[in-house]
C-alpha cells in the first residue's frame, strides 16, 4: 500500500522545495498523494496541480513534456506513479491567546470570495513585516521588507525567513539565536499578526468547498479539558477531522487524538509537516523515519465530500 502525506509546505510559504520540486520528490518517495498546505496562501497550488497533470498525461507514453523534466522511471523503465496533488491550506489562527492551526483539504482555490479573504491576510502580514523590519533596524540590523522579498521571492514571509536572513548576513550564529534574541514570542523585534479564530478558519474552508481539520493538536500542550472544549466548538462550526498521525507524535499521543476523534465523530488525518531544509531530518512521507499515513485515510476524506 502506497503512503500519503497530508501536510506539506513549499517555497510559497516557509518550505524550501518549489511546488514542482515537491511533485517530483513525492514521486521519488513513492507517495500515492500529498496535500500542499502552505500557510495562509494558495499561491503554489496551480503550479503543483498543473505539473502533476502534465506528468500524468505524459506517463502513458515515452518521452518528456516540452520544457519539463523527464517523467521519472523505476529500474525497469516503467513510469513511476504520479501522486494526486490535493489542494490545501494551513490557516494560522488564534484561540484564547494561543496559536492553533487549521488545515483545509480539497478547497476551491479559484473561488473569488475565498481569494479576497486571503488577500486580507496578505495585507495584514505586510504591515506586520514592515513593523518588524523597523524594529530590527532600531536594533542595529540593516534589513528592509524589500530586501526580504528580494532574497525570498514568491514566498509568504514568516519569522523563519527573518532568521535565515540574519544568519546569511552574519548577524547571528544559528536560527535558534534569531528566535531567542530577536523574533521569538515576547522578543523586542516581534510583532504579533492579526489572526482569524479557529472557528472563522473552519467556516472559510467550508465556504471554499473544503474539508476543515484541526492540525497537530498535541503541539498545543493543552489540558484534556481545554482541548476537548476547543474541539467541541470547532465540531459545531463544521470541523470534519483531526490530525492524529504526525511526525513528532509518540504512540500515546496518537492514541489520545484517535480517542478525541472518536468522541467527536471526526475523521483521522496525518502528515509529516514537511518543510524541506527548514526542518532538518524531517522527510516527506516518512517524517523522522517511522511515519506512515495509509491511503485509506484519504479514501475516508474523499468519502466525506459526497
């Protein structure tokens, strides 16, 4: 049974693989499907979906797509299966002062009202980034928002990009130092960004025809009561699933989230949260080596759309 990966990031947010490179790498890793779930943006979906479709069309015959890479082959020269690219997104939201992420699958990323709302998020990020650049300048660091955009083109600028910039230009010795001294929560150059609530994110995904899922709930370190309260509120709003298989989960963590899903009649999803080189040692499809998300999870997701 081929694995899937329902939590993947590209260079369009804070990953280091382009959408096209992700498709090629997913083929190499033998995935049946992966979801591109960049933070608060759908900018990479058209590229990934279109490229995968071209490879599918070409895999039926020898040769290459004009201007594209050759269709990958296995040792016996048979084309490798091209994974399904699931249009997704990961919303960064705030719940009672805490970050909570909501994944959306099979969204209609061409829907005009949905894109208008995403543009509001982009505008909010721009204002926040301009403020953070001014604070860094006051701290003696020569950085502008324009310089960040130039160094990381076609990306949604996040704090990881600030850390990379500072490291590349010799202001710090490690990515961790950037967060400890400058851009981490409560640091002097950090500016919180206006965020939607988890309920609003669920509603936005539903309005775009998607399937809303609570991402990696173990990472929030909530008490059982608080997590159940959040899950109940989201279920009432239309939450369809919860991420129960994840790269950093221990077996007991997965069991806990599976029980939570059963209690609230939610689907199970899973993913690596792949970011390329931005998360060293964490690989697509396999996480830190032991992750396996079976195809039946995707079949259940698709069934929920009917």
